[in-house]
């Protein structure tokens, strides 16, 4: 577009100096002004926006209300956990894992512990494995409750958030009972558990098993067939099975597109092959299908918890290898060898053999994998985390193009990202 400027001396004096700096003769009568051909505008969403589920910035290219492109800008919460692993002994790394996916800390404990145990060639007794499964599935329930509540709240539904937060308290009470901490439990350790569960654990888990199916029915009554909700989420944020696989999606974000991949079935760990459960999948790959998959996953988690609880074996919860797990207190009182093992483990930790190993579990957000390189010392030489939220976030631009600005909130909520899982 060409703009014709008035002759010199007619109101342009304040701009003459700037024109000279740009190499323009103040006497020129015209200046060429370049303008973008379409009406695209760049808009920031975040990093303080409450609907971004953490400190996330989305740069939206919009044409009116239509999203042309999205560029996630991450790093605002970066904590450097992967690097911090290198300066801590293996057991000291457990509290670091808690804080990556802070909505399901026992899952992080489990993934890291299984990876180190694979490196050590260590086997956890059946009772320890079953309790791990119970705690992991309780964490999945608690995480999905937060997703359900915040996903509804993002789009104006207040009641689901209040209901979900109320039920999550039951799970946090169990965390506090077994570990002394409500969220960052550090309960699952390399070689087993921090300790066996107390007697009060049994009635509290029974309460979850008996009451949560009814609670999930109430959640679905609020949203699943709610016409306002359905109109906001059906046909929005669509991604095909092929594209979901190409982007590296996992968890409910992948299964919502019809891919029946669940690591608990595909590569069973911690005795998951002892339990009967289904893998829910969607058909359309939209926000609504991802919602339905997670709602059904909560029901399946209750089924797994019930089976593990009813068939909970007796015996120890930690490996009998005293060079990996702390000896029981009664042994320390009577055995000098156990006392020495206790002292060495607390002051130095154990030393896995040289090598590298990768192990993954099915976290509430998808495939959570740990890649550890050991140089034979008591600390990891390198630890890299395959975080599901990071991979799932990469597909956000694909799912958002052509949608409206308000749909971006629905899409972000549907992939259930946790920024601690992204900015490691």
C-alpha cells in the first residue's frame, strides 16, 4: 500500500529526523509502507492464563476468531531435575521424581525405581508389587480427578471442580497415611517401598473401591450428555490415529484416536499382568473422545485397585538384597552385617553395574520413561526422562489449526498437560 505524505513544512517536522536516520530524503513526497496481505494477528495466551494448566505461553496466530497456528512457548517452570539426578545418589533421586508430575508423584517414583531395579537385576516381592499397583492406580484416579475438575472449570462448569476436589481428598489421605505426606510421597523406593502399609490402610482403600463408581456416575451425569458441554467439545481438536502416532502421543490422547496402546497391557510391569482390565479407546480423536476415555479409565483403575486389594499377598515389601534396600530394624539390633549394610546405604548408597537402561510405565498422561546411564558409581551418570506431557504438547498446533480461540482452551485441557512434566 502506498501512502502519500504532505510536502515538507506541512506538519512533518517532528518526523524528519527519524526519516533521515532511515536514509529517507525528507523532501520525498511518498514512502512505501509494507502491510501483511491477510488479517492475521499474533496473540499471547499466557503465561499467566488460568486455562493453560501451568506456566505455559501459547502464541496464537489468529484471523479474526480462527486460529491459523499455535506456537507453545515453554521453559517458564524449568527446574533442571534431569541434571540434578547426576549429583544425587539413586535413592536421593526419588524426591526429585515426585516434583516432575506433581499430580501423580507415586507414578514417577515407580517409573524411576523400576528403571534402576532393571539396571540392578533386582526383584521386588509380590506384596510390594501389589501395593505399588494400588498406590499407582490411586494416583491415576487422583490425577484424572484434577483433570476432570479443571477441564470443566476451563469452560465455565464450576460444579465438577468442586466434586472432584472433594473426592481427591480421600486419595491424599491415603498418601498421608502410608508416607506421612499428602502429595510428594517418595513412598515407592528402589527395591520396594518406604515401609509396609499400616492397618488403617485397608478400610480407607475399601472406601475408595465401594464409593468411587457412584462418584464417577455423578461426574458423567454432570457433563457427558450435557448439551452445552457436548457442543463445546465434540468435533474439536481432532487428530487421526496416524497423526497421533506420528507426533508421539501416548496415554488417553493417543487412545482417544482409536489406538489401543497401553503399557500396562503391551509391556506389563509390577504384576499388572495379574489383573483383568480393559483399555478404553475413542473413535473420532476429538476433545470429547479424550474425555470419554479418561472417564472410563477411572472405572478401570477402581477395578484394578479392587483386584490387587482382594488378592494382596503377605510377606515382605522390599527386596531381600541388603545391599539395595535398608535392612529391617530388628535385624540391625542383632546383626552386625545388617548394621554395616544400613550404614553404607545411608552414607553412600548402592553402586549399580556399568550400563544403560530404559524403562517406561503408563502414567495418567501416557508413556513416562526413564533412560539411565550408569558409570558404576553411586550416582546416575545421566538420566533422561521421556515425559508424556512434553510429547503430547507437540501435537497442540495440529489439533488447534482452524479452531476458534475458545476452542484452544478445550484442546489444551483435553491433552491434560502438567508443566512440571514438560519443563524438567
